[in-house]
């Protein structure tokens, strides 16, 4: 869909196979700016798949990956190379505050 800019897939129990399909779509998509994948209990492998894909996607500016299974610093470290992501939510079940990533230097 060339007009879709926001996609909320929260609470869908997305499997790793589903994450791979989403990742493949993100490689070709140039219009999606907001993607909500929160509360899907995505594995560390699934998070890696999404984050690796975002190294090649410049349209997404907002990503929510709350309640995933993995290390928080893994996401922020990998996304340092992606200059389009402006806001990243990665809340865990113990309700840590969200992290914002600014792509603009002061």
C-alpha cells in the first residue's frame, strides 16, 4: 500500500516468521513512518531481524518494541546507524521509561 503511513500490530502474538515477513516488507516500503509492535513478546532473534532491516529503511521515524525479550542496549546500539528513527519505545514489563533517540546533532 503506497499510502499507509502508520501500522499498529500491537498485541498480535507475532511469531518470528511474522517478524521476518514484516522485515522483508520494510526493506521495500518507503511510506511507513510509524510501526507499533508492542506487547508481542518478540524474541531477541525477532528484534535483531527488525533492527537489522532498519539499517536499510529510511522512512520509519517511530518504532515501538515494548515487552520484547532481549537486551535494551542491543536496540539502541544497532539503531545508531539509522538516522531516520526519531523515537523508539522499548518498555519492558517492569515499566522502564521509554527511550527517545534524536537524530539531529546540537
